[in-house]
């Protein structure tokens, strides 16, 4: 049997320049780094509109804002921040879109779960109302539909390098989460393709 006395820590840490006092002094910094390695998971009772207002000026292309149903998982990727809004999904989505429409620096690329188009009202009561809501919010540009697991994977990948804000709502209809990938509002894909073509054809100035 091992001698338990051998595990006793010598406060002076003889033979080392690092002392017990130094360890105590470093502890707050270690805890702070550990806490900052994962984004906050914030429960009900906070002002989700304030959180959105604070994050939006910081966000740019490749950031995401997600308006989720109530069963959406809390993802563990470091850049993903999850907050809980005690509000209906329609209210949250309309507010987020209004803030984005007034933004001069970003615009959303909208994604929805492809599974949503297969659900019936008998299987998921309320899904027809949700589809009508989306049709009204996006009359000119239909959201891009991808499998749910693929979109979650895209968020996990993005969260490795970029911040993602997930706002969970009171929605209890499956596959109703709306994913908003932010893009540059003043520089579009056509301009980017033209720039890349010019870069390939001529030297730098």
C-alpha cells in the first residue's frame, strides 16, 4: 500500500523557484483563462436585446446569429455563446432582422433546416404558421435549406475561429431554428469575384 504521507505538499516547494505563495497568486489568472476559453451560456432573466445590441457592432462577415427553438443544444465550441430569451421566436427573429436591416456593415444569409419542408401540421402543430412567418419575412429571397446536422456542423466549425450568438426562444416546434450567417453589407460576392480575377491578371500596385 502506498504511503499517503508522501503526497503531502511542501509549501516551500524545496528545490524549485516556484513557491506555494506564487501558486496562490497565479490561481485567479488561471481561473480567468479557463472561464474565457468557453463563451457564456446565459439563462433566462437577462436582457437579450441588450446582448444583441452589444454584439452586433463587433460582428462582421463569418459571424453568425441563430434564433433557435427551445430544444436547440448548447454547443461546446469555444466561440459559441448561447443565451435564453423568454420570448416567442417570431418576436426575437423580427427584432434581430430589424437590427440587421438598420446595420450598415453586415447583412444576413439565411439558412433553415431542410427537414422543415417535410413536416406536416398533424406531426408538428404550429409548423404551418412558422412557414407563413418565414414567407412573410423573406418574400424576395428564399432561405437556403440544408440538413439540420450539416448546419450545426457548420456552426461548430465557424465557432473555432469566429463568434456565434445563439438566442434560444420559447418555440416548441421542431426544425424551426433560423440561422443567420453574416456577410459584408458593402462588398458583395460579385465584387469579390471581380477583384480575385483582377488579382490573377495583373501585379500589385
